[in-house]
């Protein structure tokens, strides 16, 4: 798998998401400052709600922009057989529902891309699954997210 191409695909997905959130933030900001959003009485909170939404969307834009910068600066490397998983690894995990492929990234956990006809989800070391995968090797068992019941999986491959 060409990891540099995978990272470019992740960046492209983040840039598309950034544009959507930036557009939403601009629309919410315009709504918050629009003359018609001015409160007509003490119970009219349209403008206030729009300003909260604009602030949240702007925060999301900043987070995505920071993730893009982290991926831009990210140095891709290969992991020889027997290497433990760490940031930058592509990890294939098998579970009761089949195999799932993850890229241990520096940010943007949960971002999904299709690369080389394969669905890949970005996983960060801050996530519960990421915490379990970091430091493990191919063949190691891990607990998969599954609600209240315990579901076991196995790391198939790390590259």
C-alpha cells in the first residue's frame, strides 16, 4: 500500500470537510448578525443560537485545519514484519464481522477514505481502540468496541 497516497487522500477528505464546515460557519455568522435576527423580546433567542452555532462551526474549522497541517507535516514510513503498531502504521484487525483496516494517524480520528479499493478509517492514539492497538504486534488480541459485551479481535497485519 502506498502510504503517501493514502495520506494525500486523507488530506483531500479533510479539505472537503473543511470547506463544508467553513461554509456553514459563514452562514451561521451571517444569520447571527442579520438585522432580522435581532431579538424582538427577551424570549427571542434566534440570534444568540445562531452565534453559538457559528462559534461551534468555527471551532470545527480550526480543528480540521490543524489536522490538515499535522498530516501535511507527517513523515510516512514502513513498518517491518514484527514491528509494533504506532502512529503511521496501517493496521488490519479481524473480528466477528470480518476485517477492518485502520491508519494510525496524528489527528482526524474517524475520518474514512477509500484507498486502493479498500475502506480505511483514521484511528488516533486518543481513541479507546487506538489505545489498545498502539504497541501491539500482528497476532495480538484486542478488545473491539461493541457496547456492553466484550468482543475480541486480532491484529492480522501491520505495515
